[in-house]
C-alpha cells in the first residue's frame, strides 16, 4: 500500500514541482555552506598571515638589536644597514597587526602592549646609538643594564600570547570548516538523490511530449517545404516577368528611336529644305524677312539636334556603331561638358554580349545621373577592365556620400541597376560613407568565343 501511494505520487502532476523545490532548498543549503566554508578559509588565511607577522616582528626586533650590537662592537657602519631595514619592517608589521586585531576583545589589548614594548625597544636601541655617537661611556653603562633584556623578554612573552591566541582561533576555525563541509556533503548527497529521482520522472513524463514535438516538427517541415517551393516558384515568375518587362522596355525604346529617326527626321529635313528653297525664291529680302528665315533655320537645327539627343538617350547609336568603349567615352565627355565635373576614364576593350554592353552603358549612365543629382562631387572616375572570365565596370566620385544602412526613398535607380546586372549573371556592389564619396562596381561574365 505505501509503495502504491509513493508510485501514485511520483506519477502525479505535483511530483516534479515538489522535487524541484526540494532540490532548490538543498542547493541553497549547499550554497550557504560553501560561503560559510569560504569565509572560514579566508579567516584561517588571515590568521596564518597574522602568525607570520608576529613571528616576523619578533625576528625583526632581534635583527635590529643584533645590527646595533655589531656596530657598537666593531664600529663598522655596514652593521647599521640591517638595523635600519629592520626598523622599517617593524613599523609595517606593527601597523598590519594593529589593523588585524582592531576590535578583538583579547587580541587588541595584547597587540597594544606588544606595540608599546616594541616602540620602547626601538627607542632604547636608538638612545644607545646616539650616546655612542656622542662619545663617552654612557652608552656602555646603558648597554650593561638589564633593560634591553627585560624588554625583549616582555616582547617575547606578549608575542607568544598572541601566537597562542591565534592557535586557539585556528583550531576553532578548522572545526567550523569541518562542520560546514560535513553539512555540505550531506546536502550534496541529498541533492544528487533528489536530482536523479527528478530526472527519472522528467524522462518518464517527457516521452509523450517528445513524440508530440516530433510530429509537430514534421508537420512544420512539410509546410515549410511547401512554402519554400511556392516562394521559389513565385520568385522565378517575378524574375521572368521583370526580365520580360526590361526587354520590352528596351525594345520599345528602340522602336521609338527608329520612328523618331525616320518620321520626325524626315519631317525636320523636309522643313529645312523648304526653308532653303523659300530663301532662294525670295531673292532680295527685307531685313525683317531675312531675320525670320534665319531664326526659322536655327529652330530647325535645334529641333534636329534635340531629335538626335532624344534618340541617343533612347537607344545609343554609338554603342551599336562604335562599340562600348567609344560609347562610354562619348557619354562621359558629354556629362563632363554638361555638369562641369572633371571625369577620369580608364577604359579597356572587353568581350561582352550585346545585352551585357547595353547593361554596362545604362549602369554608367544611371550612375552619372545620380552623381549630378545628389553627390555634390568635383571629380568622377570611370574604369572598365577585363579580369579573367569577368568584365568589371566601376564608377567612383569624391562627393558627400551617404549611409548605406539607412533606407533611402529614391533608390529605384540603384535597384534597377542591380537587377539588370544580376539578370546578366553578374554582381553589383555599392560602397559609400558620409563624406567619403560613393563607389558603384559591377562584374559581368564575358562573352564566350
């Protein structure tokens, strides 16, 4: 019957909390015992230090007296060195012991007596040396008295009393440490036993939980795989759509450029020819008519130039006719003229596909546009080179720069450049810091021969 009740208790929901509370209580007892033992060990260490200081004080007084006697007997000044060194160490030992015994009911009076006797002994030694240095026989009479011996005996007796006191305190401390360790031993044993029982209960009650977690994890993994597949499918569709839109955009630009070149070019050319014929038919003209014809001819020339500029922006003819390097030289030269900035170019021929050359041209064009709008720069560097299987294009300025970790509102141009580069199988990096300019660098795979 008791065994059944015990088993029922350990199967109940209250068993684990009770075991945890018991273990925590034993841990608290163990921690208190540990701190008590630590304090006792620290006190024993201080007692050992005090015993060492007491013995050192006695030894230093003996060394001081020995040095004084050696000097008096031999008149050699080197005997005064151990005498003076002992005096310095005596003072340090007295201060340390006075601090240690402060407030102790038995040790403080004994330490006060020892300190007084030590100072008297030091005074007696110094008086003997002073009388010796003054000359005469007074020092010898003082030396032959039993004052020094009596003081040394009193110091030895007082020091021995302090040592006996420390011995008693050490015995009490050792007994306290032994008692504390025994309590800690019992506590650790009980804690281990309760921990093992609690661990057994935990394993028994957690079996079902582990199975449920495994099933939930499997369900979550299945759902995650489904979502990953859906995300990849949607991403591929969006990438394909974006690439289609980009291609359609370039195709529309090309179509519009051709129409402007054919239709609008023909209209402007015909208008310019009509103006030339009209001028030839009029013959002698008044100044006002001549001025009007001249103004009309200038407007037609401006229209033709504007048409060429629009066509060039829509579909750079220099890229198709002259190649990438020449097209980049033209666009950078025109940008330098329009913006007043100093452009440094280092352009090497590279082997890129037609779409790769167009992507490189658009990247430089977009980068120069951003520099003119936001950079506040005075110099720009454009570098095109081929490194192994990749062609690298970089555009750098010495402008104000910006913090790349802060999202920017007008970042569509940079995103568009990054997409176009990645659509060609390349990579684009953007580096910038406030006050240190901006660097846009892209790497594109070269065309296989």
